[in-house]
C-alpha cells in the first residue's frame, strides 16, 4: 500500500464459550454444564461403535472414531463442554509402557514397574510423535464445536498414572505403590518426575491443538494421607501448573480427585483455576473452604441419574444454589455410570440449561 498502513481485516470469531466466561468469573446467566465420562457406554450409539470396533485402543487412537465418539453426547445433549474421547493411560505406550484396556477387567499394564531399572526405561513423552491423532482430533473438534461449547482436553496426574503402572492396573489397597513410596521413595520420585514433565508437555500440546481448558485427573491421590499427598502428589501437580501457566497463562486448568474432602485446601495450593468436587463434599462448604478466587466444578452424585426426574431436578437446583452465582461449572461428582438411562441424562441437561441465576 502507498503510505500509511493498511489495517488487517478483523477475523470475526464467535463469542467465547460460556464455560470459559464462567471460569474467569465473568457475569454469566447460568452455570455451564458437562458430565465427566459423558462419552461412553451408557449411550447406545457408543455401544454400536464398540460392536464394530471392540478394541478400546482402536476407538481411542483412530482420529475418525475419537471425533465421532467425542461428538456423540454433543449432538444429543449440547453440553457446554465437549471432552476429548481418550484415556489418561493413552500416553503410556509412547513412554515405553505397553498397556491395554480390557473389557470387563479395565486397564492392564503388561510389565508393571517396580525398580529403579524399570523407571530408567520410561521415556519422556513427545506428544507430537506419539499421539498425533490426539492433536488432529482436538483440531477437528474445535472446528466442529465452533465455540458453541468449550473443547476440553485432559491428562492423568503423576501419582494416579504411577499407581496404574506400579500396580499393573486398577487396585483396591494400593499396596505396591505404597511399598515403593514408603521403602524406596527415590524410585517413585524419579517416576513421578518423568510423568510431571511429560504431562505438562501433553497439556501444552492439547492446548496448541485446540483444547480450550484441560482437566487433570488425580483420581487416586486421595488414597494418600495428607502428609504423603504433600510429598508424592502436590509438588508434581504444582510443577505441571507452573510449567503450563508459563506458556499458556489463559488456559483454565481443572483438577479432579475423587473423595477429596480431606484435601480440598491442598488441592487449591496447586494453582489450578478450578477444583472439581466429588459428591461427598457439601457444595456450600467446599466453596467456603476453597475461597472466592477459585472456581468449583461438580458435584451431583452420579447415582442421582438413576432417580426420578423430579429428584434429579431438585438435586441440580440444590447444587447450583449452594455453589452461588458465578465461577461454577455444573457437573457430576465423578464419571457417569454404565447403565445410566439416557433419558435421565437428557433431563439433566435440559434442566441445567434452562436455569437462570
Ligand atoms: O469423560 C469422557 O467422556 C472422556 C473419556 C474418558 C475415558 N477415561 C474413557 C474411558 C476419560 C476422561 C477417562 C479418564 C480416566 N481413565 C480416569 C480418570 C477419571 C476417573 O474416572 O477417575 C481413570 C482413572 C481412567 C482409567 C480407566 N480407563 C479406567 C478405570 C477404566 C474403566 C475400566 C472399565 O472397564 O470399567 C478405563 C476404560 C475407559 N476409559 C472406558 C471409557 C469410556 C470404559 C471402557 C470402554 O468404553 O470400553
């Protein structure tokens, strides 16, 4: 152009998703709503895909299937958050820890880790090399959802991931990881450090690919007593949050731990933007204990979805009233349970989306 500068045409984008406005404490007319594990086995459309593609690894590692499954609840219920269909264990094969998720049994780690030499073999995660399909799926989801909802990514927290790879799968008493923690803490710390570095990178990769908020699942951290949480989980969560905030200061981070009533104040110390409460904590009490600067998510008992429609409505109202206006994402207190009637899920969303403060 001759002289002067020509203004770049403004790219018009849709308004920000309600979920992001709510987390930032902006004035919103109702709480945004989504459900943990909203894609999955309670949906008939998912079961049909499972028949054709019986391998969980395939369903969660093929871009087209990941996108299709992630969008199933979006198409039916129009939640305010669309979570990537994946698993917290998905990064493991890229870290040289072979695993599978077996129907009726759950996660299986083929060679559980127990020694310094085992931990030595664990590779740090390079998401762009190991899980390019996650990046591609998030980019497609972001386009499809087009800011009408927030696209959510997620990772497992270091202690929770370590519990799977040391125990070899799901566990009841967590004896193997506790034996390691309480007899060879250095070995466990080396493993936790690898997971912390890797998961920080994974969150950055998800955000760069299109995720607008990321949830960190430390589902089993509450198996630790508070002093042990302070040694084996909190520092690594803080490290992840600090690392991600350096590159992505605007990206909301949500932290979930199941049964976290004994740890709430410590969860807030991680620096996350949102703490996701399970249903054993009274929402009003949780809110008070966390203070005004942090947003809360939750916390309807997933079992409530087996109740009558009136009961579901009452519990939603009770939870939203106790959470108070703003900085609240309505959700369940843990993942939706297999066998939940789809019509009750539809009712939950209908009531939630009709609320006004
Ligand atoms: O929320 C969503 O819709 C996204 C999908 C999602 C899955 N797993 C899909 C899945 C998310 C967010 C997860 C996270 C996850 N995975 C956690 C943290 C959340 C929590 O519940 O505390 C944990 C601990 C895991 C590990 C894991 N993966 C378990 C314990 C199981 C269940 C085993 C079983 O068979 O019940 C899985 C498998 C899994 N991941 C399923 C789904 C839908 C069920 C298996 C299937 O659909 O074939």
